[in-house]
C-alpha cells in the first residue's frame, strides 16, 4: 500500500481555495480522499476541528480517510496507517493538528489524536521549533501536559530553540502546576538542563518573580541556587533585577552564601540591584548578615560608586542614602590603606633592588680580584719553574763536568788516581745522584704542559723536593772532593768546610721543613673552621671562586 498527498488548485471570483487530495493505491485499485483546505496557512479540516476543540468533527475526518482506504480493499492495518498520516499532516506553518489542539488546551482532541499518532508524529515541531508538549507547557495547559506525559513521559526531555526545555518555558510563564507536574516526572535531570546561554529554569523564574516556582525548584534541588550561566550570574543576580523581595528571600534561605557570589565581572547581587535602581531590594540585601557593602567589582567599583554614576532621580538618591546608612564607601576611600601599603611595598622593593645591585657589583669586583690573583699566582709559578729549570741545568752541567775533571787527576790510562779512596767513592756516588736528579727536573719541566694552577703547584712541589736532593748531593760531593784535594796535611781545612756546609744545609733544610709542617697544620685548621661556618649559613664568599689553596702563600714546598 502507498499514500500520496498533493494539492489541487481550484476556485472562482479570485477567491483562494484548494483541496488536499490523498491517493491510496494497493492491490491494483486506487481511491481518492479529497479534503477542503482553508485559512491563511491552508489548514485542513483536522486543523479546524483541533482549533475549535470539536472532537466529533476530528473523528469524522479520520473516518473519511479510513473509508477512502477501505474502498481499495486494503487490510485493517492500512486503515490505521492512513489515519496516522492524516493526523500528523502539518499545514504551511508546520503546525500539526496535535500542536494546534495542545496550544488551546482541547483535551478531548488531544486524546483522540494520541490514539492515532506514532512517536514521530508526537515529536513533530512547528516552524518555531516547538512540539505539542512544549506548546502546552508554555501555555499552561496542565491537563494536556499530564495526558501527554501519561502517554509518553520521555516527551519531557524534548527541547525547543536555544535548547529550551518545557520546564524552562513553564517556569518563565509562571505556570506552577505544570512545573510541579514536570518535576514529579523528573528522574533524568530535567531541573538542571539549561539553555544555550547557561540559564536554567530557576534563572527565568527568579527574573520574572515567580516565588512559588522558585521554591518548588529549590525544594527539588537546593544546589540549583549556585548554578551560574555563561556570564557567571546566579539566580540571585536575576532575581535582584526584578522587584520581588519574596524571591530574593527564598533564594537566600536556600543558600545564604550566594549573596556574595560574583559574576564574571565581579558584580555581586548588591551591585546589580544598585545598577537596576531597586531600592527595596538593596535595603533587603544590606540587612543580610553575609552582605559586604563595600565589595569591589573587577573594575574596582563599590556599590556606592555605581549609585553615584546613576542619573539623578528619586530612586538613585534613595539608594545612596540606604548605602550610606550601612557604611558604604567610595573605592578611593576604601583603598587609602591599600595605597599606603602599596607605597611601602614599592619602597621595600626598591631598597632590595638597590642592595641586590650593590651585591652584584661587589661580586663582580671580587671576581676581578680573584682573576688577578690567579694571574699573579700563575706568573709566580711560571717564574719559579723557569728559575728551577735554570738551576737544574746548572747543577747537571757542574755534575757532568766534575766527572771528567776528577779531583786528584788521572793516570796515563785515564783512571782516577784516588779511585780506591773512600772520599772518591762518596764523591762519585753523590755527584751521579745530583746529575740524574737535576736531569729529571729538566725533563719534567720541558715535558709537562701547564694549564691548571693547582696541578702546576703540585708539580713544583715535587720538583722542589728533587732540587733539595740535588743540592744535598752536590754539597756532599763538594765536601768529599775537598778531602781528596787537600789531603792529609790539610785535613783540618776539609773538616772545617764540612762543618760549614753541613750546618748551613741542615739549618736551611730544617727551617724549611718546619715551616712546611706548620703551614699544612694551619691549613687544616682553617679548612675545618670554614666547613663549620658553611654548615650553619652560606656567605658571599661562596661566589668568589677563591679556593683555600689559592689563598695560601705563593711558594710551593
């Protein structure tokens, strides 16, 4: 079976008329059901019956449609399909008979249509975007809303333009019976649903001053008072724009703390009421214990500043008097202690910045001094190493020459004359030690690459010890050569030279050794003291990059 609906134009004398023709075809037969359409939106006879509340005329129209189908000999289920198609047919305004009947509250017509409509027909919307339940809720048709919810309770979740729910429309219009009915059916969060701008049913009811609806919504969900829209406004912000003090009290009784909740611009309910010139609302708000009369908006304005910016009129003068009686101040008067504190903080910041800058300069100077000291230290080490190199070469030269100019002379074979004497043996051994020690020092000085001050100093310490050995060996070699040259007749002179040399070298080496040990002991003591000070607190010395070893005397022992 197939259904086809189209229009046929006709009429006379310039009058506009048309007929709706439903062609029913099936099993090789074809029938025609013709209906007259009238009115500005080309309403069918079902629309006319629905608007007039004539349930009998509606049933006759549906029977005529069924009769046209029956003439084709179709099955009973095809008759019901024809009734559904006719019952859900919209006019040019997109309005179905069910929407027309629901808007006017014709319960009998709605009941009759519900018998023949499927889910798609129930949810059909007019060109404004509202379905039948939404229209009935907006117009306060309690009986129609109840009947439709009994038929399909999920219809309450439908939404119109800007995501407007039936609950929001009923609350906006003040239809408390419809609101209570919808809240009874609400087990899927209908009370929390909001429009695209974030406003829920409580926002609109509070703005319009519908106290009963506000109380019903808060009884369903007390936390609804804290919900805000996309501008950050709560229902209290909306309520103080109106004139109902009862709505204000109902909201505050549900949650006293909302009186100081700001919107995105920092406006509390007191700021909004002052801007709207609601003197009575301002008076009620200021009597609440949680209201702060000198609260600031984001642009640093108090309620008194807003009142002074209003045009001069009776309401603005009254609001200023009320605010003054409750200790309201201008923002500039309120900020005097804050300005002083800001000035003090600025001065402290300036002083701290000056001190930090001075510290930075001091550290820079200390860094420069440390750099100069390291430079001088490195130059001193270089000079010392150069001097040691020259002395080592000199020692090696003397020792090398002494072996070829042996004291006492050589025989014809080139052998030393006094080779068997103890003095010569001592001379030969210590002369060789002095030679090789000096050569070792020269090799080290030539080979080692200088770069790190601490490492250079350690090398110098080792070299100095080697030069001590070379000096002692050279001294002993000289004394031994004296015994060889002077012989037995002048042995007293050799002994005298030995005493002079031994005392001199022993005194020098002993004194140097004493100072080396003393310096190392003092260095350990200072290091322990510095570690104990650093464990308690840090000081600017940590940034000077001067180590304890770099502040020691330049000589390396």
